[in-house]
C-alpha cells in the first residue's frame, strides 16, 4: 500500500482546538440530601417547562429530580457535526439545565486531540470516533471511560460513502468494486475506521489495500480534488458527499450501511478526573444525553415527526446552515437504550492493531462503564426495540 500526501487548497471548516479551563471541584455535583451513587426516586411528572418530545409510550414518567445546586460546569469537546446532535438537542430543549448542568462546547479538529485534555480533566466529555489512539490511551492506564455512543450505523444510513469520480462512472472505466484497482483513493486519516470501511468494499471486489493508492485529503477538500481530477475515489461524509453528487463531480458507489451495519461511528467518552470528582454530574449528563438521543431517534430513525425543529437546532450549532441541505442529507443513526456493541469495538481494535495504530487489544470492561446509562434507564425506562 502506497501513501501519498496530497495538498489541495480550498477553504477548510474552522474548528480551533483550545485548552479549556480546569475541571470544577468540590461537592457541587451532589444534590442536597442525595446519595451520589443512587438514582433519583421514581415517580412524578416530567419537569415543567421542558420542550422535549414526550417519553415513549412504554417508558414510565420521568422521575422528578432537583437540579444540582449550584450548577456544575461541564466542558464538552466535539467537531460541531450532526453526529453530536444529542448535545445540542439537550441544551436547546433544556435537558442539561433541568439537571443543573452548565454546558460549554469546545471545538476540536480531530477526536484524538481531545484525549490529552480528557486525561487531565481540562475537558470533561468528548465525542470521539473509535480510534487506535483512544484504545492506546486506555492501555496507558489513563482510564478514559466510554459512557455511550453518539452515533452508529442503522440500516438506512448513507452518512458516509465511498464515491468515484463521475467521469470514470460515465465512461464505464468504473462499473464494479474490482475496478477500484489502481485508483487514487482519498481519505482524511489513513489507518482510521474509515480505512476499515474502505477495505470492506475492496474485499467485496477481490482487492486489498495494496491494490489502491491511498491519498491524504481532508474531507472539505475532496470535492475540489474530484473536480480537478486529482483523485479517483474518496471516503467522505455528508454534506460533502451529497454536494459532490449535486455538482456532478462524484457518484456514491457504497454506503456505510451496506458495508458495516451496526458500526459505531462516534462515542461519548468521559474524563476520569470528572468521573471521580463529579460522579453525580456525570450521571445527570448521561440522563440528559439519552433523553436527547431518543428525541433524535423518534424523529430521524422512527420517522415519527419532529425533524424540522431538530434541524433548526443543528443549523444553529453545526457548520451546515441551510435547512434544505439537511432535508436531502442522510442522517446518522442512534439506539435509544444506550447500546455500545463490544463486538464492533473489538473488530475495530483488531483492525487498528493490524495497521499499526494500536499496540495491543484492550479489555473493554476496563473502558466501557455502563453504570451511567443504567442510571439514565432507571429514570427514563427502556424503549422496546426490534
């Protein structure tokens, strides 16, 4: 496999990584008279003033809880993308405020850049794709905790695709997966989960990674590279993949739902410092996050209505400001009960080890902490799923 570094000059999405302030300390995270390890008492109605969607019919009423007092500051790292939508829904619909959480969003260019501030407690939570650096950090006894998923691949997910240059498709030079052989195939981060997905496509065509020339191009620059015929194919994401098709420069040939249904694409990861010093605040965050995940799930996965309001929230907080573009895009998936599939993460670990991005397989029981989602489920109930 040859790796070529390609510089393509076109405006990048700005996402400055900054160093947040030190985590708050003290007992503010514990509500007066509450034991930090126990869920809030059952019973009572959903808090007054909530603008969120009603609970699923099978779920019990939201237990009444008092917000933490004083509110706990929570610094959340992300990339400002729709896959982090539960953060924005929970803030705009008041779920964080109802829990006594004062949230601040901090943008990072890459998920791996969040690991050092998470380790020190300068950052409290982060949205990170499964990556060798995450598992390497766990192997170094940093004790980062996976709390939940932020996004995963559902059967209709077309949020990530492998596209081929349109002229190659029109001319018949590309007809099927085996025709990818010898192509310059762009990806933003070689050795990442994106390469794992691409290799699954190649394998379906009887090819391996050695049969293509991987080229490093950042996702916002891929459409310009297609237009300039600097690349033949690319693994890229919405909204850029839809824009490439609309512009007539590339055609999607495989979607992530076809390649790896059930794959986890982003994870909710907690700082060990924050988990140790503010366990009640972290439990409250997990509850607010799961409520927001369910709002998104009902609107975009179950198609039960409410998309327009959520799209307005996304246009406020992400780089995509055109609501009509969201209406054309394929959106990410979520699961309403906080599922984190260990088999998927172990498959990914095996890949990262094979390509040299991870030293050794990590026992996921050291990394996944289900207690926070269990707390949320005790309060919110479990949603029946097929």
